[in-house]
C-alpha cells in the first residue's frame, strides 16, 4: 500500500493529473477484481460445503428408502397371503364342500389374524423438511418427489384404514355366542403359545360357511386387500424405486 501511495504522491507533485487519474482508476479496478476474486473463492467454498451436505443427506435418504422398500416388500407379501387364504374360504363356499374344523380354523386365522400397516422410515426426510434442508437437494424432480412423499403415505393410510374396517367386520362375527375364537386359537396352536388350557368340546365355526353375511364380509375384505396391493402398495413401490434411482444418480461414488 505504501508503494501505491508513493506513486500517487509523485504523480501529483509532478502535476501529471491525467496519468494520476488513469492510475487511480486502475487501482480501483484492481481492488474490485480482488474483491470479486475473494467473493468467488468464498462462494466456491460455500458451494462445496453445501454439496458435501447434500451428499450426506442423499446417502441418508438412500438408506432410509431402502429400509422402507424392504418393509413394503414384506407387507405386500403378508397382504397377498391374507387375501389368498380368504379366497380359499370363498372357493369352499362356492363349491359347497365342508372342510374339517381344523382346516377352516387355519384358513380363518391366516386370513384375518394379521393387521396391515405400512410404517416407513421417515426420520431424516422429516428433519430435512422441518429444517428447510430439503432445498439442498439440487435435482428438482427428486425434490418434488420427496415433497409429495407424505401425501402418498396419507393415501396409503386411508386405504389401510378401509382394509382394517373390512377385517373388523369379519372378526366381529365372533362376538356372538354362535361362533368361537377359542376354537380357532386351539386348532392353530395359539392356546398353547399363550399357555391357556384347552377344552374338548369346541364350538364349531363351520356354520359360517352357510352365512351370506359372512360371505359378503369376506368378499369385501378380499376386494379391499386386492386394491391395497395392486392400486396402492405397488404404486408406492414404483415411487420408492423412482426415488432411489434419482438418489443414485446424484450420489458421488
């Protein structure tokens, strides 16, 4: 700085004002260039920090959605098994044949004992949305899909609620004196698992096969289960696969 000041003083003392003006402008230009370079370096450093942060989020999201995919795959399998067992009950009714009490109990247990509910891993995506860090994801398509993720989950939850209601209608038929959950539990080993005492004179549930109400309830359950898998779960699986593909494209290996 002293060097530049001496040059300015020399030019002024020699009355070389035009040269002084050119020099002053040049000095200003140098200062501006220096500031721009400093800003560029700072912006570059900030961009590098953001990109590293994005990579951390992307890898975390990849783990999270892979876990959710495994959960959904298992859930689809359970739901499919449920309505396949229920379909066998309808086929028995249609054929007009009577199974053994034990076989019927196993069909009822396998079809209606397991409740369906998708519970994805959402801790990271929740944190990103609540903190505003979702904006760190540069890919606009991926960012949009992540934004819409919870709307899809709400749709899934509504369908699962409907399926649960149809399941409850079948189970509620065992709240009367004519039918017995004990019979089902004893034939499927649940009483032994629960360490309860079994009895010899079991109430038969085979009369349900002659009940139009029971048949209607099972058919509604099958319809809801089929819709849950093919209209909702498989659509959600496609979305998860799409999100994972986009994440993989953005991750720096």
